[in-house]
C-alpha cells in the first residue's frame, strides 16, 4: 500500500478489482471479463419501504417489485430497544462503501487511516468503488432506524466508535463503514408543537414544509405554505429533490405531512437517504391537526 506521500493509486473500479478482487488478480481472460462485468454494473435504488422485504420502490407509481437492490437495506420489524445503551439507540447516521472482497475493504480502510483528508477521500472512494446506489452521495446513507438495515450492517453500526473506519461482511458484500451519529429519538413532531411553529411566521420560515398527499386530498383540506410532493407522482417531482437545482435545501429542517402520518414516514425515510439531515414526520398528519388543534380544517 502506497503512503500518502508517494504517487497516488488510481481510483478506478477495474484497477481495484484487478488488485483486490474476490478471487485475486485478473491475468486470465475470465478474470478480465469479470472485472468488465462488475465495472459496468448499473444499480438503482430510489428507497425502500417498511414492508415485506426486500422490495424497491419504482419511480412512476411506487408499485412494489421483487428486484432486490444491492444496498444494505432490508425492511424488518423495528427493534425498539438496545440492551447495550441507555437511552436505547433507535436511529443512526452512517456512510459506507460496498465492495466485492475483504481485500478491497482492507485497502480502502488503510488509505483512509493514512490521509489528512479522510472525508474527501471517503467520498471519492465511494463514488469510484461502491456498488451501492449511495455512491452518488459519497456513500452517505442518511439517518435510518434500527431494523431498517441487514443485521450484520446494523450490528456493526451499533458497536463501532463514532467517526472510525471499520469493515463488516453481509450477504451483499463487504462494507467499509463510518458511523457519524446515533440517537434515541429523531424525526417526529406532535401536532401541538407544530401548531406553535406554524402560527409564528419567523419560526415557520426556518422550516421547509412538504405535503405528500394527492391533489384531490388537498382540495378537501390543506394548510398554506406546504410544497406538494405526492407520493405516487415521484417521477414528476424527483428533480425537485435529487436534481442539481433542487427546490429543497438539505441543510434546512423539513416537516413532512400527510393524512395520518404513514405516507409522510415513508417520505422522511427517503429524504434521509437523499442526504437531508433534519427530517421531521408530523405525527397523525393533517387529521390529527384538525382534531386537536384547528377544528376549522375539514376532516375526511
């Protein structure tokens, strides 16, 4: 492994597969073909739901398909407690690089541990080497709750010291992991607390408000100031979130609302995986707001 002061190792997937691939080098014709196939792999994962696993959401109408994404997501019943921490860890934020072999993971960790700019190098390695769709975000998985990832990945994230680099193996491959944050409560807001923010113009301006209900539902009941991003119209608004000129700022908090709080929870998970750092689900949705805060808002 070259030291940082020496010539930089080329960051190409084919090079790393040649040197650190799952079955060694690629001097044979079959080995070179394997590298070509791996380098050409195109992976797509918009996000995943808390349902039967592992399903991937499809862009147009969010129908569930059985195409399992190559990323560390497998929706299971959420574990509510952690025996090793108090208060229990329920949420984590991490980034990872998913590679084909342990040798590749070891080489990446060694480079990360011997550089003066590990943040930049991690992003570069993720974009170059990772076979997970999170490579587009430099490997950042955003916030996720316990039970949302495959068990091997989750256990590694629970046990790892913050901001260190470690490796873990799962059925998807080898992960180079850096855990950024952990917490016991994240991303929820009661309608009473929201009402205090909503009625104060200055406080409200600090938040981005998103309503994921259908236009037909907005015609029945709505609150002013919300950007409408209907769940079933992902293909129509995805550029507003994922594009270069997005309508939402990842650095500002986002409050997401729907009818009862279920669709908004799905949107919160998606936004977190897109790199939004402060995403809040309005518990009970507009229906709870109409019941407990403002009776002039119609219920349906």
